[in-house]
C-alpha cells in the first residue's frame, strides 16, 4: 500500500472535516504531524498532512471537490 499526500494545512478544523468526510466514505486516512504541536508550543505553525491510500486518490479528490474544499487538494508539483 502506497500513501499519497492529499492536503497539507495548518487549519485543524479543515483537517478534522476532511478526515471525517473521507472516513465516512470508507477511505482510509492518516493525519501526519498531528502531534507536532508539542514541539511548536501549540501555535499551529507546522502544517498537518492528510495521507490516503494511492488507490483511493481519485475518490477522495472527488469527495473534497463535492464538499467545497477541493481548492485544498495538493497539486502534483507540491503546490496547493
């Protein structure tokens, strides 16, 4: 199983929304760097990364677009 980064953001509410949206649709989700706030002093400086199985990428992108948060999908060149 190969994981791909779908979204990277400092917005913890957005990360939670995306995580619930994808899990409810049956997509496996890992939120990386979630506990980095301990190192940064809970300032929200370090972004969290939403990772999904490569096989679920198209479905996940469609779900985010349908939910109105498609602009947050990470582009192929590492740009948002």
